C-alpha cells in the first residue's frame, strides 16, 4: 500500500520556514531560492488540503494547524537524521539505543559499567537522557527506559513491558570516622548518631529501626536531602548516617569515603526495571542490551 507521506524535501522546507517564520531565511538555510521553498510548501498544503501558513504584511505566520504539525515534523526529522547518522557510523553493524533513565541510577550504576558493554558488544552504542516519570514511547525517540519505582507503578505504565533488574535495598552508611574504629555498629549505636533524611522517603529511618526491633523516637529528625547523591556527599563529609543503596555508592565504598555502618539491609518498596514498548519485533540491539543488563544487575 502506498504511504500517504509528503516528500522529505517539502517537509524540510516547511520545518525550516516554520522555525524561522520566513521563506527567505528558510531558503538561505537550505541553499534554495525563496520561490523554490514557496513552491514546496504550496505543494505540501495542497497535498494535505490544509493551510499551514497565513500571509501577512510582514511575511508569513504559522496557522494553529501549521504550528502543531511543525512540532510533530521537527521531532520526526530529528529522528530520521539521528538514525541516518547512526547507520552511517555503524556501517551495517550493531545498533544504537536511545535510553531514558533516572539520573542517579544512570550516573552511579549504569555508566560506570558501559565499558563492559563496549567490550562485550562493541557495535552497540547507548545514548542516555534523563527521564524520571513514565511517558508514552510513541511520543519520544526512546527505545527503552531505566526506571525505579514500585511494582504497581511499573505494571501500570501504559503500552509497555518491564524486566525486573534488582530490588532496591538500603543500608546505613557513614564516613569511617563516625564509627570510631569499630568494624560495625549495632542498631542502637546507629540511633545515637545524627541521621540524614531523604525528603522523598521520609519514613525510611522509621522503617529501618522497626525492622531491627529498635525504638527510636527521633528517627525522623535530621537534615533532609532530596537525592541519593546529596545524601552520599553529606555522609562522606561526616554529617551523619544515611540510608543508601550500596548499588549507588560503590565508588565511595571502594575509595573508603563511606563505610557500611550496620550490615543490616532493608528492602525498600521500589525496584529497578528496564521498561520497553510492548511490541513483538524487538530490535536485536535492545535484546542484547537487556540480556547484558540483567546479567550486570545479578552481579
């Protein structure tokens, strides 16, 4: 069946003219004449049966329909350009993936492991952008998402399937100086130290002390920080004890900037998932990335 798609030349002229709201500037950008741009846009309007621009005394102005179409076409042309550049770079081998990810998990866990991916699959390239909330894959260029949330949240992400990577566990950590030479602290000793709070998880310490059978009425007291990365820096500088996933502070633990104060982890309500569109024809590069990611999470 013949696709009802205008020519890419007409779309490129329209996108440039829409961005500048000027046929003349679009022509300069595309190395065409102003009349050539006008003809292409006229042909596009005829093809669509829709006015995309209105003529004014000062030039042209997008109609409401034209402005909406321009936003859609700009995204599609950007995607076509990116895919073309990727194909040229690969020379027929491997593939590239557009991954959305929550920033802390991406910077502290995934990116440090990407050299291992490059060694195992040198023809796969992963592009990462920050995205913290569910979205519609059809409205974005993303192939998959690295997501942290509850099982209920992951299950209700429309039009997707998800792969559990790892349950999130948190453990008390602090700078070694706060442990005063001890290899580990008891929960009661932890309770006597300043407690660092995460503002997005205000019940964290209460849940941890309840799991240890320790009553701590001041479990909610202490300075609050929004991100795990902030908590890690505060704890490393001796401001107190923080509940953090060891998964996200591997570098600080290895360098000795942080130590596990009490080796009694608490499984949180959230888990880490790889989320993909629910389609049958998964790209080979994505299937290999998923397999590799599951293996990394298991170790």
